[in-house]
C-alpha cells in the first residue's frame, strides 16, 4: 500500500483523513485521546478494524500523557478515556473488543505499576495494529480461491486498507487474487449516503491499478441480471452467533439480489468482528446518523427543507443469505452457529457480552426474518 491509514507517532496519532478523499490526501495529527474520539465520530477514520486500532491507540496516548503516578488515579483517568472511546460509534464490535483488550492491561496496574502499564498499553495498541494487518493477509489468502479467472466481483462500502490497519478484508481478498496474477473485474457500489465505495474503495483500487468499475447502488441488479457479477464480497461490522451480519447500509439489499440471481455472497472479516454473545442480528445495535447525510450531498441540500429522513448507517444480512464467512482461520460455512462456536472454542475466551451502546434515534426495529436458526 502506498499510504498508511493510521500511525503511532509517539506523542500523537497520524490518520489519513478519509473525509477529504479522493480530492485530497491529507493527514490528520491527533495529539490526544479526545481528538482521536472525535476523528472516529466524524469518520475521519472509519471501518470496523480501523476504529478498533484508533481507539486502542487513543487510550495508549492518553496513558502516555497522564502525569499521575498513583495507580488508582491513573486507572480512573484511563477508564474514562475507554468509556469515551466506547461512546464514539455503536455498531462495529472491533471497537469494543479493542477497548477491552486495553482495559485488561489497565486492570493489572496495581501489580505492574503506572510506568510499566503505560508501556504495556502502548505495546498492546501497536500489537493490535500489527496483528490486524497479518490477519487481513490471511483472510486474503483464504478468500482469493473464490475468485476465478474472468470473474466479476462486486463489493460494497470500503473494506480495504483504509478500513483496517492495512490491506483490508473484502479488498484483501481482491488484492490477494491480483497478487496471484488472476485477471478479473471489480465492481464498486458507490455506497450512499457517505460514498465510501465511490470515494474510498475506488480510490484504493486506482492506487493499486486494479481494473474497477464504479456503479451507483441501484445498478447492482442490472449487472447481476446481465451475468456480469459472479461473486459478491463485503466486509462486516459485527457478526452475531448465528452468522447474521451487520455491515454498511445496502449490504442486505445486495445479499437479496445475489440470492435471487444465484450469485455466491461472502462476508470477509477478522474473528475480532465476531460477537458470539449475541444470539442473532436482532441484537446488534445499529447506528443512526444525522439525517443531513441523506438530505444533503456533501453539504449541499438535495431535499426540501423539513422533509423527514431515515439514516441507519448499517443493516443486518440474515445468515441464510450468506454463503460463507472468510476469516483468518479459514472460511466458515453453514451451519454457522455450530461452526462459529467450534472455531471460537479454539480461540482465547472472551467476555460474555461486550459493553456496547446504541445511539439509535428513530427507533426503527431491525428484524431479520429467520434470525433464530443458524
Ligand atoms: O460507516 P463505516 O464507513 O465505518 O462502515 C464501514 C463498513 O461498513 C465496512 O464494510 C466494515 O466496517 C468492514 S471494514 C473491513
């Protein structure tokens, strides 16, 4: 990759400001945890794994800059920062997973002492970043087998290097297939309302010289009907215990279209995106963002003043529409509940339930029709 999504600079964190892309490649220096939290909220950095890395680095930065030598005072101050990070965005579980990893280190401050804990927190944040890139490469390695010569591969939103520590999940699959010399075509959904496909995925693919065609979200059906799409690969923000998957709004519609055209639909995600404490996708908190993102186009009004609008940032795709989940441990197939548990048993135990928050405004309930099986 010719760019770095996020970098630890010792006294600050440097982010590639994704709000400015593709017009400008501008880096944003965050000198403290609050500015990192603000960058996550305003989507200067976004994408499930990337916001996990950012939150962890923000916590490490706060720890490094905290003056108190008293373990209790130090722990209280850093715990407040952890909470601030948790309150930034509610859907991507990677954020809560990363905060909990940092809290685990923090809880040992009584034994380790403040200075050692500071070092351990920085080490942990850097480890989260390093592992994320390695994990994405493994996802790419497993996923590339799904792409055949001459295929048309459709993706939604941005699940690339920009959305992760580097390399990407869904785009990682595409990069790995390209690196193997496979010739294929990529279709990129523009991804209204925030245009992550158009602004970010298309930008990444142009940087990487991968042939890609940008389409508006409402064109996917036509492409499928014409036989131009052979595979759909998307990322994920949270995967429940039965395989129901929350991802960028519009993913569900694509999955329905894929099913009706007989096209395999895959989710690419690290195991840090799994939330087995949730029985189904109905329990996943869905972020609702400001309706100005719908009524305006990059600040310019495109709807009559006073009109109501609805702006959920994510939707849930029921597991029945998903062919497989490409993880760093391999491709998980149905029955998801059983196979996810089996795979998870081999991993380190994790807390029963993440302490997550919902910022829903309109309170429109999300139901997945067959969310109880799996
Ligand atoms: O609102 P965003 O841009 O943070 O949403 C990002 C997505 O939905 C991605 O597809 C998902 O986080 C996976 S990123 C590897």
